[in-house]
C-alpha cells in the first residue's frame, strides 16, 4: 500500500507521538538516537518516517530521557507500548479508521537508530526472561556473572522482577480495555516483544566513554558506579544468551565510525542476522536523518548535504522498506 498523498501528522499520546494511518497494515515503533531521540525526532527523521507511513504503517515515536541507566529507560519504553496500544484502537475506531492490525502484537515492528537500537535489543533480550521469579534471578546472575558486586546484582534483580510483574498486569488490563472499546480480543503473546520484527540502523552499543570526554572522567564515573548500565559486555551477553534476534535486520553504513564495532560484533561474533537481512550502505552514522524540501532531501549532518528524492530513496529508504517486508514475510 503506497499513498504519497497521505500527510504525516503526529498527535501526542501518553509520552509519545503517534501518526495514525487510516488503513494500517502494521505499526512501526521508532526509537531514535540519543540527541535526536530527545529533541524532535519527528523533524530530524521526517523523510524516513514519511516514507514508512506511505507504505501503510502507523508510526509511533517513542522518546527517552538522557540517562546512563538504560535498564530503567527500557522499562519505561515497554510500559509506554502498553499505554499506547488501547489508545490506538480507541482513536482509530472513533475516526472511522481500520484497527484490525492493532489487535495482534505480531503486526508491531521496531526500528531504531544509534542508541535507540540498544533499547530495542534490551527489550528483545528481556523476552527471554523466565516467567518464574527464581529462574529469572538465575538468568540475571548468569548475565552479571563477571561482577562480584552483590548489591548491584540484587538491585538489577529487584528492578527486573518489579517490571516483569507490572507488565504482566498491564497486559491483562490492556486486553480487557480493548475489549470494552471494540468487543474484540487482542493477541499479545509476550510480556515483552517476542515475535516482533526489528531493524537496527547504525546500532551503537557503547560505554560511558562514548558520552563523556575525556576518558579519565568517564573512568571516574564508572568507578563511582554511575556509568552506563548495562555495560557493553552485559548487553552483548543478554543478546547472545537470549538466543533470540531471529527476525532482525541490520543496516550499517560504510563511513560510520560510531556504530562500526557494534556492527562488527553482530556480523562476526553473534553472526546474526543472516546475510540476506544485512545491508551495508553508503553514508555516515547520521544517514537516516533527513528533511524533504520540494524534490530534495536535506541532511545537514551528513554528506552530500542535498539529494534528489529519487536518489535518496534508492540509496536508503527503499532498502529499509524492502528489508522490513522480507522480515515480515519470514515472521509469518
């Protein structure tokens, strides 16, 4: 479904922004990079989001706060999905739009850029958490086995257990709420995002030193216990130990030094995704950003500064759209 006449209009819903498609075939939940995800993702990523919207997707922009505790922020993003889901159904039914796509969580996909990819990775990794508290504790202890800081381990276990129990309750509440709106059942298979397609654009799973300069200041922050959580090693262990990430696409850019090590880890160490679901494209780390002005797309943070719409589509957006469709075919 391609309709170039549709206007991308975002409305605030909970803490997020939603562009409701009148005939959606699915939902894309977008998590941007650190700075751009906090300050105006609907502007900086406008052309990419418009292209996805025209393909028939409702778009949700999920914001996040600047924090080093990514466990907490990932929990917020998951809570946000449960807040938004019934609102999608309600808004669509009131507007006379189709809402069937919202009644099955398999129709929900994730696209992240830069740090946003880490949050998506955490949410999918959490999908592997066992339902029983005792088993979850062992899973987390294995994940953090390198550290002898028992207080840190206990803190993570407590936070994860609280989040897991809260989301379990929210899932039940969402199902009841949606039924009151449209008298139809909604299928939510997982507390987290199991079975949902994801695409990682220039993923950046980095340490405190990537945000704090010079390095000795980052080292001081880490030694005080205030650094990035989870660390690079913890995040990679969660991804590896979950044995998931089987319907994931990876897009890397050949002039990108920021995401280079993460891209190499996915392809060479984890060896996921398969080659058919990887793309290596021209450009730097900020290639996904872009704003259309007439027949041109402007990206003030990458080179070339200006491209014709057709050239930009061929170089980037068409690759993302085709990758998304291939992943959705695989997941069905």
